[in-house]
């Protein structure tokens, strides 16, 4: 099992609640189709859970 996650934004935050846009930004995602890597920990997993409909997550 790996402890890294690759997170890519696949849908826009336009028209979504502001908190979802802030979560995307706090993950380090700056624009559509931008990919970031994070370690798998409860904080990151909780953020991903809140915006799971906007992102694609892969284990690295």
C-alpha cells in the first residue's frame, strides 16, 4: 500500500459553495486539470471527501 495520493481537479468550482473552492485551493490545486501529490493522512482524506465530486484521486 502506498502513502501518496495524486489529486486532479476535473470539474470547475464555479457555481459551487465558496467553501468547496477554498478546500480545492488548500489542497494546492490552482486550475482545472492541475495535479498535486499529497501524503495520505486523515486531514487530506477529509478534504478530498468534501470535494470528491470535483476531483479525481489516484494512489501513487
